[in-house]
């Protein structure tokens, strides 16, 4: 693990446009055509994962171990959602992120997310 690059304050941001496949109705988490919490969680985890690009060694990966999400505002289909993940703590192989998401009208969600650095080969052998 290249700990010299895994520093608090390192961040990554990305954007997406909400489509019909991202809605609560499509995910089965509700009936409405609004940005689904499961799709939001996926975006948040993906943003955190991309924040670690170039930090991990070739034989390393991470797995999500915890996420505490507050989804506070609905976003409709066709709207742009932005997400930023910032490393706020590194404790050995555990990395904690502060994540925020917003659309054109303001904050829609925040989260604390933890990932753990693993050796994928050893990890998969444990579950076989």
C-alpha cells in the first residue's frame, strides 16, 4: 500500500445524470421516479473507490465495510448529481471517507463510508 498518497484531504469528484434506471421505482426501493437511495449509495461508493486510484498497489483492492448515509432531498430524472469523496482518516488498512452529494438546487445527501484494503486473491480464497 502506497501510504504516502493515502493522505487525509485527498478527494475525488464525479457527476452523473439521473436516468430512469436510477429511480426508486426501478430499484424497487419505492414507487416514485426519483433518484433512488440504492443508486446514490452506489455513486458514493464508486466515488470513494475512484479516490484511491493510483494509491493501491497492483495486488491490492478495497472492499466497503460500512456506510452511513443521510439522503435528505429528492432529485428527479434528468437532473445532474455531483458527488465528492474525501479521505478523512487512515488507520492501517482502513480508510474512512466523508462524502457529499448535491444537485442543481443544493445538498441532497452526505455519508461516512469506510473501506478496507485487501489482497483480492486471499480474500476470495476465504469465501470459497
